[in-house]
C-alpha cells in the first residue's frame, strides 16, 4: 500500500441496501476525511476524524456513518442507500495541521 | 458563513497564460491550497500559500493576499494536459478545508 487505498473502485447498489466504502492509509496521518463530489457542487465533507477513536460530522452527514478504530482505517457506511447518494466518494488524510493532504482514487457509487 | 468563489469555467489557448482567481470568506485562515483534478481522477496537490505573495513552482505560480481574501493560480506555457479542473481550498481556524466548486479549464490548440 502506498498512500491511500479506497475500495471498491465502483459499485452499483440497489436502493435500501447497506454498503461500506473502505479507506486505508499507510502514512500514519492523524486526520482522515470522507467527501462526496457531485457535478457543479464541488467537494462536500461528509464526516471526518481528527485522530483514532474520534469522529465528527461534516457538511452533509445525513445517511452516512463512520468509525475510526485505528489510525489506518476509516470506513464509510451507508445504512440504507438512496438514489441521492449516487456520487463519487473520496477519502483523504492529512497530519494534524492539514499538511500532506492526500486523496484516495475515489469510489464511484450508483444507487438504483 | 464560509464561502469560496471561483469561476465555473475558463478557456485558453495552448502556449498562452491563464489566471484563475479565487476569493474567500472563512472563519479563520491557516493557508490556501490549489489542487488539480483531471476528469475521473482524484485531486492532486499543486500549491500552498499561507503568507502574502507569490509562490512559483515551474510553470505554475500561486498568489495570496490575506487582507483582500484573494488568491490566483497562474499557469504559463499552457499544454493540452493542463485541461482539468482547478480547486481552491482554504484551511479554517479548525484546520478543516473549505472547498470551492472548482474551475474547469479548457485548453484549445
């Protein structure tokens, strides 16, 4: 692993299903983030974690949950997917001061 | 509220120079970032400004004026591969990045 790895790369999901997007980093960054990116709206923060064991809500947290059991992993869960959650999801990480802000390659999710 | 403004789209000619502006209003300031994002790919880091002035890095330069809440990204000797979206982001007092919607730059031969 080098940097941040996201899985899956893409997914088509039936509405109402549960889905977990995975994110793993090997840079020992304290902070991790989940964004969604929709055409014309830019990057919007869903949830973040400043350090292992803590999480916080971003701009658009509804319908999503996260956990941060350790430094490396920051999974994003959609408990019951809806079509409005169709988007490209990016995971990112940085150190405590925001330095070294790095993005994963993204997950393209389509909810039908 | 917090706000980052940048033009939605710009067009320029290969070999020319283009300036992409960004204005911001945020709660606190801990630096301004520019990222490049090619279609279908993740954003990649271009530049970071925390002090007023110009930072030059090869064909790309970034300028910051904190008193005016203003930055620009200057791209020289444009190449076709520079066709991408350019994202301006400001780090607020809580070290959270506030993102602009991005400027789509189209390069024509």
